[in-house]
């Protein structure tokens, strides 16, 4: 089945530690996105990538980094500079044609130890 | 002002009721609109796109009023399984940037 796979489902981070969230898609989508969701709030865009080897900052990129070495993969690193990392992280992808909706993976819950 | 605003609810309705959610957006350049459904602790899932002429999918009807920058979702004959948070989403910008509302929570009870 085609889809977006995020791993792990739950992740715990220690103080000063960097952690990496995985996102893989086999939908042949060019564009991929990372969002953060806090309780009672809408999704906020962290980073997005329209094509391999290119990515752009979203609205809340500070403390995060990404790479896009393969079309299928868009990992997100939560660095120690992100002081409030506890949230629900969602990866999405879409066709590059405009006006296309995005489809989401099932998310990673990150908590601080 | 938030770019996409929704009434957070919760809307508590009995089975079989008709319920309507409203949403306003501030960016007149927004090109497309969607309703997503999000169950508790799950990812958002696309419910339907919203077209200028209005569109219907079974018990769900979406309407767009560009002049008033207003979007609505009507659910008829509510089912228990409709209980979820409904996210209003506007798409704008050249890179398919989605702007999410904070969501409206619906609870359907027997």
C-alpha cells in the first residue's frame, strides 16, 4: 500500500540531546513537509521541501534541521537548541501541482525525560 | 488575528442531528480550501476539498464564500463515529502552504 511512514511512534529526549524523526513516503510525491502540533492548537509548519536536495524554513524552524537526500525520505532532527520540543510531530507529502491537498503520516510524539 | 479561525467548540449533539461548522480566513489570496478530520491522538485525514460552487459528499456538504472569506461544513444525520476534531485549512503560496485552523471539536452522543 502507498503511504507515509513515520518512526518512531513515541520518542523521549534527554537534556542536550539531538533526536531524529524519520519520515518515508512511497507515493512518489515531490513535496514533503514537517509540522508540529501542540495541544489545542493548529498545525505549524517547521520545514518543507519541494524537491530533492532543497528545503526551506517554515514558520517555526528554529531548533530544527532537515535533509532531503532522497525523494522518499525527509528526516527531521530536533536539536538541543529547541527548548520546548514536547509536541506531536507530523510529516506530510503532496504532489507538486498546485492546489493539491497534503497527506499525513501517523505522527511521532516527542517528550522530554 | 489568526489566518484561519474556527470556533473551538465542543459541539455536543445527539445522533441524527445536523451540525454546521464555520471558518473564516484572512488571506484573500488563498487559493484552495479543505476540511480535515483528526481523531484524538491521530494524524489529520482529508475529509473533503471545498469548491466555490459548494460540494457534497454523502452526509457532508462544504461551502465557500470568497466575498466573505468564509467556509462552512455541514454534517447531516450525525453518527457516533463522526466524533472528532474538524480542521479548516486554507492553501496559499506557491509551495502549497497549508494554513490550519485550531479545529472544532464535535462530540456525538447516543
